[in-house]
C-alpha cells in the first residue's frame, strides 16, 4: 500500500538542458528506482534555480524540455511522482518556518555557500556593493530541507556534494521536533549514490548545466562531433603505470581531457573498444582523431533514441503540463499535512482558510 512504501526524493534544477552528468549521476538511477517497490518523488527544483539567477531566464521552458527528456529516458510519470517544486508552494512556507530554527553560523558552513564565496574575486565578501551572494543562496540548505521534509521523504539519494545538505535537513528535523516537542517532521536519510562525477568537456572537475562544458542528451550528431573535437588532448601525461586496464586504474592517470574521453568511452562503448584504445595509448600510437570519431559515434547512438523520444507524438508541452498538474495534486495532501502540523507545533495554529 502506498502509505507503507518508502519515499525516495530527488530533484534537478531547470537551469539548462540535461547532460551526461545528469544522466549517469542521477536520471539512470531514477529509472532504476522507479521499477522497485518505492514511492519515487522527482521534482524540478525551480525555486532552487533562482538562487543563482542573475537575470530573467526562461526556467519554465527548460522545465518542459527537461520533463520531455525524462520521459524519453524512461521515466514514467505514472510510476514516479514528477512535479515542479513551485507547484508545491507550501514548500516555501515550510522554508520560512524552518528558517526560524536555522543558525546563521551553520549556514555559513554550507558547501554551496562556501563554494560561492570562493568563486568571488579574491574570495572577498565585502566590496562596495557588499556581499553579492543572496540571502536565498545562503539559505539553500533550508529550502532543500523543506523539499525533503515536506513530503516526509525517507531516503534522499545524493552525490557526495549534497550529502552535507541532507545531513543538515536531518538535523533540522530533529531540532524542530525536539524544540517544539512534536513529531511533525520525519527524519530523512541520505543515501550515497554511485560516486560517478563526470568531468566537463573542458577537462574541468564537473560537467554542469551552468558551466558551458556539457555534453547534452539532445545534442545532434554535428554538435556532438564539434564538442568532442574541442576536448583538449594536447597535454601529455606520460605512460600509464601498472598492468591493470580497469577504468578505475587508468582514468585517474590521464590528463583531464583524455580522462573525460575514456570515462565516456567506458560508459558508452563495448568493453573491447575501450580496451583497444587503452592499448593504443600504452603503445604510444597516434590515435586521438580516431578516438574522438569513435567516441562521437557512440554518443550519437546513445542520443538517437532519446532525441526520437523527445520528439515523439504524445510527448509534448501539453502532455507534460498535464502530468505536472496531476502529480502536483498527488503530493499536495502530504505536503499540506506536514506544514499544518508544523504550524500547530510552533503555536501559530492551523491555517483558517485552507481547506
Ligand atoms: P547547475 O550547473 O545549474 O548546478 P547541474 O548540471 O549541476 O546544474 P543539478 O541540477 O545541480 O545539475 O544536479 C542535478 C543532479 O545531477 C544532481 O543529482 C547531481 O548530483 C547530478 N549531476 C550534475 N552534474 C553531474 C556530474 N557532472 N556528474 C555526476 N552527476 C552530476
Ligand atoms: Mg549543480
């Protein structure tokens, strides 16, 4: 029965088109989880997108495209509850309630906030305009806690970068229940996801929607070839040490651009193709042109059904809006229940106008 099922929750920001990091780091697992006996909530984190917005961006367009890509990748809105964060506005209310028990020092130690500070020129937080980091970005862990706690999630599969934030959500739930002597909030668990972190095509540490270094699931063959050709292969890291050809042994020894290529080859090509190119590398042959062409072919084979699915009849803006509505309706009762219990626990009482 639905009530007894474990609730799994995960979200992606609609900050661009979905890329290979999103697929192999998240969506692939979403699809696997949906086939198990769990209640899966996957939300489009549009409020979160705003934490790093510098101007108006058509996040709704990205949302629709992401959802059509989800469907093309095998996510089924009848099996998983796929909703938009802002269609559950009581998340914002819970965010406000939780902010009342959140310690500023704690937020300053949040990884997202610290990363944002580190990216400022000279790591400087003063300057004539003051700290350019918004209150919203600093409060990101509270909003994330609200996302998790509002639907009473049991498990939150996250990459290592987000683990700290899930722990903060658990701490907030414990603190809330303790301070207000209630059990309004369920304590969630972080679940480590496979540690795969796909580097960017520029060789940078992480492929990201907002980094301009991504390989997209909807990229067409021309674009794929163009992007693959620009992966830097000029630095020569020298010979590979050891006899093992296993990706875990080989890839860390490669220069960043080649590491991306071999990582993708390992994910997409049959093993003998990957091994063949490891052999060529070991023998010091000249093969980068062929390597890139081969990789591009495998990427195109992978993208082709996703591109077809994206354009398939029945998978369009209207169908996506329809299931967004249906799924928002499905999560709303549990979310309202949570926020009403929190209001009651804190002493302001239940909403008088909300049914
Ligand atoms: P942005 O650059 O706007 O932050 P993003 O590409 O990092 O976008 P998110 O919405 O922040 O995407 O993350 C969505 C999910 O995809 C998360 O679960 C995250 O762990 C995963 N993910 C994102 N980038 C990668 C990557 N390079 N490798 C593995 N997983 C990734
Ligand atoms: Mg991100």
